[in-house]
C-alpha cells in the first residue's frame, strides 16, 4: 500500500527503493489525474517563479491523504524535469516555464531537532541549517545552526539569493511539535522553528521569483491536540486564496480511476452498465411512488445515477460517496491516499476471486480478504474493537449473514450467487463508520437499498434480508431507523446466550404444552406415547396418536403401536387407531422458536438487572411475540403424515398402512387436528347407515342376536368394519334400524347355551321410534334378527285365556278384558296379593365397597338405573393404586368421568 503514500524527501533525494510512479517524472504524471485545483496550483507557482504576479506563500491544507504531498511532488517534478512532465501530461504545456529553479525540501516527518541530518554531506541540526545546506550557503547560518537560534530576515535573504527558488515544506506541524520538547537556553527548538518560519514567510513574500508551499492538516483533531500550533502555522498566510485544496468533491473519482486502472474499457460497456442500474433504480422507486411528484423524483434520481456511474465507473458512486462524506469525518481517514489504498485492495481481491459484478459497490467488498480488511481498518480505525465484530457477523462460516445467504438462495440460484445476506451486511459495515454532518452513524434503509441493488436483485429481497439479519446477526443494531454494527452485542446476542442456558427438556415441555393447547377440546387423542401402552385400548372411540417428535421407525415401528397394547398384550381395538408422524425439521423450528421465546421472556424478567432501556424492553417484547407466533406456526405444521391401518386386499397380511400427506392440504386458518380429521375423512366416519350396520352384524337364523357391546367391539377391532369416530354412531344406526323394522333391540338378556334370550319379552323394541340416547351399548343389551324380534312381539300380544264366570241366567259369555300391564321392574318379581297396588321401591340409598372383580356387575347396576324413570344422584369415592400409563389413565378413565360429572375433585400422584 506504500505505492499510494508519497514521500517528498525521498523523491527529492532520489532515494533507492522508491516506486517509479513517484521517482520518475513521466511515470508520475501518467498516473496522476490533474484536478482543477492541482492545475491551478501548478500554474500559480510557475507564474510567480517566472517573475509574474501571485501569492508567494501557499498553504496546502487537506485531511490526511488528501493529496498534499502528491501536489508537492508534482511541483518538484515540474521544475526539475519539465520535458518529461509535459510529455506525460500535455495539459502542462501551457503552464509558464520559469527555467532553472533552485529547490529546497524540508520534511517535518524526516527532520527532528535532536537528530542531525547529513543527506547534503553537511551535518545540520535545524530547519534553517538544512535549508542553507540544500541551497549551498550553509556558512551563512553555521553558528545559528549550531546554537539553535533562528536567523533573521537578512540572513535568510542572503541564503535564498536572487535566483528563482521553490521551497517545499511538508508536514511542518509534525516537526514543530516534536521540537517543542527540546530546550534551547531559555527557549526551545519548537519556538525557534516558529520564529524561523515567520521570518522565512516575510522574506519569501518580498522576493520577486521565490515561492514557498507548505502543507498542514485540515483540522484540530488531525493535529492530535496541537491546536495552538496549528493556528499559528495557519496564520503564516493571511489571504484566503493562498490556501489551496488539491482535490475537491468528485475529483477523487478521477484520481482513483487514473491511479488504479490503465484503461477502463469501451464507452459502450459503461453506457450499458449505467443504464441497467438506472433502470433498476427507476423501477424500484416508481413501484413505491404514489404521486406525480414522487414519480418525477424517481426519474430524476435514476437519471442522476446513470450520469454518476458513467463518471465513477467501475465504482458505484455510493461507495465513493460514503468514503468521501462519511469516512472523511474520521481522523484516521486519509482522503485521496486512503481511498486509493482501500480501493486498490478491494479491486485486487475481486480480481483474484474472479468476481463478475458490473460495478464495485458497498455490497461487493470482500472482507474475507486479509489485505482488504487491513486497508479498511487502516482508514476507519477501531481495529481492536471491530475485528471480532467483522469476524462474527460477516466473514465467518457461522455468521448470521451466511445463514441469510442460504435461506434466500435455497430456491433461487441467482440469489444464491448474489449472497444477499453477505452483500447487505458488508455494506452496513462500511456505513457504520463516520457520518455526514448533522447525521448519526449508520445507514437508512432507503440509502442502503440503493447502494446494494444490482441487476437481478429487488428491493423486496433486500428488505427481507435486512429483516432476517436483524434476527441472525449478533452485533447489528437498528437505532433511529439506521442500521450499523457496534462492538457491543445487540439483544439478539443476549437472547441467544440466554437461550443456551435452557435444557432440551425444558424446551420440549413447552413445545408439548403448546401442542396440548392446540389439541385442547378434541377427544380421542393420545399425545406422544412413548410405548404402545400410552395409547388406550378397548375404548370405543377412534384414537389419533401424535407420535413423539423424536420418534423413529427404526426404534419404534408403527406396527408396534398398532398391534400391541402394552406389556406384550395384543391390541384389540386395532380398527380404531391412526398414527400421526412428526416432521423433524418443523419440530426443530418449533424448538428453536420456543427456546427464543423463553429466553426473551427470561430477559424481560431481568430488565432491571440489565438496565434495559424502554426501547430495548419493547424490542424484547417484539422478539417474544414473534417467537411465540413462529413457534405456534411451526407446531401447527410439525406433523407431516397420517398413517391408518386398513384391510389388506392381498390376503398375505391382516392390514396395510395407508398414508396421507398433511403438507399437501391447505393449512391457512385451520388447526392441526382439523387437517388430520380431513385427511382421515375418507376412512373414518361419524355415522353409519342402518343397512350397513345390519349387514355387518350378520344376523339371521344362525345368529339371532348380538350383544351391543360385542357389536361395538367388532367395529373397533376388525378391519372389515367401518371405522367410526365414536360408538354413538352405532347407537344412532341401531335406533334407525329399529324404527325401520330392520332389527330388534332389547335391554335385559340372558344367555341360554349359544343363544341370547330377552329376560322380558315386553322389553323388545321393534318397529317403533327409538332415540340414540335410549340405546344401551352394554353387555346387557342386544340387537335381534328381525324375525326373532317378531316372535317375541307375538308372544306379548297373544291374550291370556280367561275362564268365564257363569252368568245368572247362563246367557252369553262376556268379552275378555285387556291384559293388565305389568308394573314389575325389569328383573324384579311379581308382588303377592290380588287387587292391591304393585310392590314398588320408591327411594333407595345404597352404600357399597366394590373391588376390581365387581366392576362389571357395578356397570350392570348403573345401566339399569339409567334406563328407569326417576331421579338418580350418585356420589362416588374411588381409590385406585397401581402403575397406570398417564396417557391411558387420562383417556380411558378420567375423560369419561369428566364428561359425566358436574363437580369433580381429582388427586393423583
């Protein structure tokens, strides 16, 4: 990078090792873009040296690297080797030729008050001693040089003489400041140097063909606190037009182009590139324009960009603007020299990597290149504070911008090639240093979009990348609507650190809780069964089992859940089960979102401890809310497939699994279980026709009756039977079949051998209206073949023969009375006595202790009560001990009680 750092003293003395671009006059002017201000400087100096009018003392005052030393070297070459200079730069031809000029160069960077200078062959100790030695008149100031006392004006006039003389002083402030600490009697070397400079200025101003040009830093900040000295040196020239700035405004563009590129290609390519960027910007701005003025502004901005690209090619003008206007406010930035050093490294890195971007803009900077990083930090400073930031958020493989690259590029090869996340992050890094006057550091979204747009990239994609970067980057801050990197972690970093403290079990418990919330109110659900016993068996409701997120077919095959009920026992209700299989990728997203939510909530609870601002608290709440929504959405999509066993048509296996893909179903606005039910809708039904039920029951001469409990069992056990959501469908079908005289129904049965006989023929229902709620599906109820049912109806309807009493006259027999309906309760005994009321029980209070073996008979008793008229109030106290599977316990035991009871008190442990 020393190629772009001129050393005036080395060029003056012809020191070996100096780049030919500085030491050779022809090469120097070939590589120099002659700015307007530099041309004016050369013209004015040569005019005065040639005896013309003008300022004899000129001050070059620009920031570090702003072209001061380069301008001094230009003056040196032009007076020393005019022919080579004019040959290389024809624009110099019309500048006055002063002829032979004696030249003296005093460099504040090389000279100091403690170290003698010997380059002239004479040992000198002061500025005046060195000046006199270079001009060949050292004897005039030998005593002054030895004692350190500044000579007066008359001595200086003798040293300069009457010949055209050019005196060049570079970085004067540096010398004077160093000399201030060297004592010289009651004074110091610095004070004597200032007296010398003041006297020299007065002498030069009075000489007709003598010019002194000296350089100064542009600001107090760059003077490293030497404000007083800077002010004194500034006053050496009083006239405003004696202060010159060699490079101004957009001239930096031309300087950079000339120094970095031998040639820039053909103009047609420039026009094509400029037009493509202009059209892209116009399209993006017009899309957002809502008024005529906005549309005119969009056109004007696009036209301006085209003109500026033609001037700055191959650089994007936004890159040069941020360097000049933003970095220019930094003490460490060296204007022209800094731009050259940084952009030279950038161009070289892009050339090495084979980059093919039409322009080099803020998003094209390759920070993975070591030379580029070094040049960048040399100009913006703060290397120690930002090296880790750059590594963490921009250059490392695990950087957030790399994650955004992969996300946006997953479905688009073009976006993958553009590496949008890295592109945007690189630009933000550049904008994070310095600021325009009156503005804060950082970049607004509109300015950032304009700087990173390239053909093939839209504003929407850039904005999406920005949103993702705010979530992924650790040191990216968004403050006052501006993006910038800071050396302190943002809330994203704190949230991530907090998230790492959470165990996997804590996160998974929250995921389960969210899933339970989504499934709340649904019946027949088994959640995350770890074994077949986790899915209740012999429960007449179709069960949907959501398998654990970590389930795998290799470890727990689906057949295991379908065929087994736990502890080696086979599953009976195989026709009442479906398995929902997890999508591991979605569960990973759910875990991630839940982890971030828990972390954000944890930080909110510690807001006082961290001393968060109101803005940070609001941002944490936003992060928590976003994570909650993301987690809920991921959990809603966390199951991909429904598997249901159906009868195998091949006959080589009792069943095969049929799969339905939940991902192909419209999910908008619908809960997970709703989509599962829809996926099962062609296999599982909420009703069955009476005719279908009759056919499946197989009633006839050989099977005159089937208990309702057996019928329900068949529906949930055998793949030939229709799959039903719950047994209520069986009750409804029975009621309808009875009403349509397709079968009979009775409550209260006895078994006689292989057959089933009603205990009381009068309880047989056939051809009459029956509601589903009246149908008892227990073992004490049965459906009857229609002919079998009719037999009992005939028995009930046949009158009992009556023995007529002889009349008083032996006349005709009276008609028989209709049979008196029995008032005997089902299963009771006829009361004794004649003519009196029936024997009835009006109130019953029963207390009993029932062990496991008596539960079936208890069920029969309760079933009888349900079918009788009258009010029933039952209070139960159940104590059960054992090792019950929790899911099975909840689904098989507690849920039915919860549905029946009004006041429920449950304690488990």
